[in-house]
C-alpha cells in the first residue's frame, strides 16, 4: 500500500445518519475507481474494477476524520510513489472543480444537459459526497492528500474545505444537473396532469415500494404507484406533503411520465421523469 492518503474530514457537530456517511464513502470510492482506471489506461495499462480499492487506514475522534489508502498491483507496475501522491491530488482537485461548477448551476437555477461536463453517475456521486456537510447547519467537509513517505506526521499536498453553504449550494446544483440529464431520456407522456390518491411519506417502505399513488386520467382511471426518478422532485413533493398549510390532494401536478405495463399492457405504475409545475385547485 502507498504512503499517500486521501483524508476525509466531516466537521459536523450534530448527530448524522449512518446511511448518509456510508453514501459519502461509497461515492468517493466509486469516483476514485473511475479516475484511477482512466489514469492507468492513459499510461498504457489496464485495470479492472476489482483491482482498484480504497481502504480506511485511520479513523480519529475529531468530528469524523478518515484516511483512505489505495492498493492495487497495477499501480506498482506503472507508477512511482510520487505518482501515487499526484494521482490522489488530481482526484481531489477534480472533486473541487465539480463542486465549483455545481455551485454556479445552483446560482443560475437551471442548466441544459449539453452544458454539463459530468455524467449522471458523477453528479449523483458529488451530491452524495456533500450530503453530510449540507445537512448539518454548522458542518463542513474537508478533503486533503497527505504523504507519509518522508514525514511520520504527514505532509499535505493539497487541502480543500467546503462550508455548509458551499456543500448545500453545490449539492443543489448537482441534483439540478442530474435532473437535467434525466430529461435527456424521452418520457412516454409529456405535460400530463396527475393528482394524488395517496401521499404517505411517514411509513418506511420496503425496497422498490412507494407511499405515493396517483391518477392520470388521460392514461388510466386507476390509481397507480408513483415513483420519482429525480431526488429533487421527490424532495419537492415531500416538502409539500409535510407543509401543514398546504394540501397535496388539492392540487394537480404537470409531469412527464413513463408508464410501466404488465404482460397484458395494463398500466402498473408511473415513473415521473420531470415534475414541471404544481397547480393548486380552484376554490
């Protein structure tokens, strides 16, 4: 294993959900794997997903501090120790560049798919990496590269820190970008009106289940399960359901949807690709 480390510092002062923390670690590992595979390929080598792994090498009681080290045989064949440090540093810079891009998207409020230099996987990964800091009001996320080869205390090659505000804005921009990329896939039915027959966000659902059921009269008179492709759209609906001043059943929703059918071509559930607008009913 190399002496270089990627340090993740979740500077949070409130309890955090284990799922959110796990998602952040998984997203870092996922993006590092893709980054290293491309780096190895550019150097004339070849690495498989199974060859690229990050390991937690140190955890400290300083909020949440974890150091991640990489180990793969292909690295020893192609790169020196200093190359390893530089590869980690480039990876961290890439995340920093993505955060800055998504902050600009959030400030603008919208983005065209053609303007996004990242894949849907990358946008979702950045959103996951930032989620813990974004949800904690006084939280921050630190990313740094540390080299222990010549110094037992470790010398920092690069350090980035994102405040709660940075994380919140960039995460919003990442979700907006993911939604824009989702719009590239055509929906079966565009600009149709849906209204809810059931909107339950309190009861935990098994994997693949939903607490939402809706009716789209132009497609079927039956109330069918409703799934939201976009996290942003689902969050908008959740906020609406939880707002005591609003009634989600006294509104129509202009949406683009895909309709999943059974073997007899009968509609079984709706998958909302885009939530365009919430239209309150006339009193």
